[in-house]
C-alpha cells in the first residue's frame, strides 16, 4: 500500500487499546495485536517510506509545515 499510495497512507496505531474478540459462526474471532507487532510492519519499510507515512503525510493532512505545533509543551 505504501508503494501504491505514497502520499495518501498515514500510519498510526490504537494498539493495545483497540482489540476485537468475538464469536463468529461458533468460532472465536480474535483481532488482537501488540504495539510491537504493528510497529514491526512500519519498521520493515525503507527509511524514506517510514518518514513519509509516519510523519510527512500526517503533517500534510493537518496542513502543518512542521511538527512543532504537535510537540511543544
């Protein structure tokens, strides 16, 4: 997806707070994950792609030139 939509994809995680476990057709459906498993997907990408989807695209979406507004205390 990152290769196909390099300027559209934004990485984020709700893990471990967003998990889904339920019975479905008599079977247990578990969509649990850990933050480590989710970040492993991000870190498996080339550095430039990580920067684009984990920083640059979010700043563009929020119409910010840099992250100072998000990081200042």
